[in-house]
C-alpha cells in the first residue's frame, strides 16, 4: 500500500479511507494511543491500537522516537484537537529507539533550553519547535526564488572561492593547499602564494555582489543566493561565520528603484510565509507569547510574531535620509534622557538601539534610511553630488534592526578608481570589476539580504543560531 503524508491525509482524506502512514512516535499513551509525526506538518495523526490483538513484544517497541509504518482506517476522533483517528489494522516497527537513550536527548518529551538543543543539532529537527522553524526556512527560501523568477530575474551562481574582499573588512577564511608547517617562502621570507593551488592568495567569499554586477550588465536583472563566510570573532545572537546571502543586481536601476524593489520583495516574502505556513506561524506565535509572560516587561516583544509580519505587509515603508535620522534621534526623548547606550552623531553608524527606536517607537512602521556618510560605507557605493554621502540604503525592521543593506553602485570609472585608492584596494586586483565601467557603463543598483536574518524575522527566533541547521560560530563546528 502506498504511504500518504500526514499533511495530505489531514487535508484531503475522508472517514472510512484505508491509509498507510509512516513516521516517528511522538508519544504513546495507555498502550493504546500513538501520536505519529512524519515532518510534513506540525500536526500529528493519532493511531489507535487494540492492545489485546498485539504481541507484548511489539507494544514494548512502540517508544518515543521509534520509526513506524501504520496501516488502518480513518474514523472520527473521539478526542479533542483532532479530526481523525487512525484505527490500526497493521503496525510495523521500522527503527527502534531505546527509551534510556532517548531520555538523554532532546527527543525526550519535555521543555529543553535552546542551548541544549544546539548541542544536539543532529536531533533537534525532531522537536516541534525546530520542525516549524525549518519548514518556515524552506518556505522563506522558496518565496525568494519564486519572487525573482516571476519577475524575470536570472539566478547566478557566484564563486565561493575568491581572490577579492568585496566588503573590504579583511575578515576572511583563507583557502590554501600549502603545507602550514613548511610553506614556500619568497626571498624576503614571506609566504610565496604563487606556489599555492590557484597561484595567488584566495579566501572564502564574503559576498557574491561584485560578480553579480558583472552579470547584471549583460543580463539586466540577476540575483545570487549562496553561502558566504566571515571570520569575525563575534559570539553574539546576530552573527555566524557561515551564512547565506541573497543579492539582486539590476541594470539601469537607481537608488529609488532599489528601495522600491527591496520593499516589495520583503512584503512578498512575509505574505507568502503567512499564507503557506499558517500552522507553524501560529505555533511559534503562541510559543513567543508564552515565553514573554516570564520576562520582565522591558524585555518583552512590542508586537507578537503575527503582528510583526502584518506590520511589514500592511505598511508602506517610511523613507528618510541618514541626516534626517540623526536629527530625529537627537531630538528624541531617549537621547535627551541619555537612555541610548551609543552616541548619536553625524558621521557615526547607527546602532541597533537607534534603528529599533525609529521603527518601533517613532514611525511605527518599517523604515528605509538612505544617503549615508561615505566614510563608513563600502567603496563600490555611488558618491553623491555633495561629495560626503553615498547612494546607500538600509531597511530596518521591528525586533531585528537592519535587515537589508544596499546601494546604487558607482558606475563612473574615474570615480571608482579614486574610491579604490581611498580604500587601499589595488587596481590590479580589481581590474575585472573596473573593466566593466569601460564598456557601456550604466547606472545599476542592488542590495544584500542576510537570509538567516530574514528567517529570524519570519520565525520570531531571537538567536541566529536557531534558524540555520548547523551553525558555524567561533570554536563551534561539531556537526
């Protein structure tokens, strides 16, 4: 008999249907009621067995975590919370789970801390919490690809191994086949990278943006969606050493076009997840509300998860310049009462506390800040006519702060050469990037969305390590 997934069964089956399900035992009560889940949905199916008709040895093997195949007939459930009961005619144990071993793991049916769950990342998929998170992660990813495909964008696979530092931060993981104990040296006793595999020093990429720009200048509208790496020694709830970036690049777009695209894109993702992951969203929403009850008032979320998603879908994003943002912050009550931890001065980057004040307290809607000082933005951002600011933009969300960063790119060859000099970027290393400005250069723009930041928003999780299957952080690479 062909197996039916529980999600499909609950949506499209009728009383009296004979079906087979396969999944894992979530609970077994009174030697009669088995809760089974197969990962296709948050919801379980309750299988009901007749104890007297089953061998005692088989009953003992129906334990939490065991994999089972169950065949039976659907009847109207006598219990609350479910439509169907599966009256078992045949049950097979596909894989045993030792109760003593299960009791030491996150599969034990009780509340576990997120820290403990991270220690068993290979098993945390089995919990309701992480089942919901990773189904939503999938839907978020699918929504991104769907959005761009529907609008005629081309997906570009940009290199993971690169010889350039797109962000200029220098925090990159080196890729090398040289003997670390005895590397070849030059005459001045420096490592001779010409002897390495690629004949030069190479690293894991921090961004696919520069390569995506090259494709956009021929294909018009492209996007990348791939892994990126930062060797930043940050043990925070917002940083990973390995994460995924979504980076569209569009020829002939200016900064305003870029903001329009990003706003529409984010609203689309939130709407898609709300429509396609309703059960998982509701579960996470209820969990967050319960968690907030045990927190001090100051640490609770201003809005529920569902309210935050609707906050993005139902509001036009507020658009202000960096200079206007500084003025608003300096005139705010928190600033005047010295409640901000970090200074608010023109020429310094905004901190999360400033960004969240603008979104959650002042405007009460998502905010796009544009035209930042050139002093702390990347070399590739277009210099504005004032000579002090660049055509950059950041999008700020409730609970998250910055979720997207982007800009109109500097298309003028001479200006870009000067920017490279100012950032101490050798022209010979970036010749290919500069070269595109010689052959039909044109205005173009793009942005970067940290995918895990987006999943944090769509799931409501507060730690980025809980929205990626196997987080890579300083001193942590077990799985």
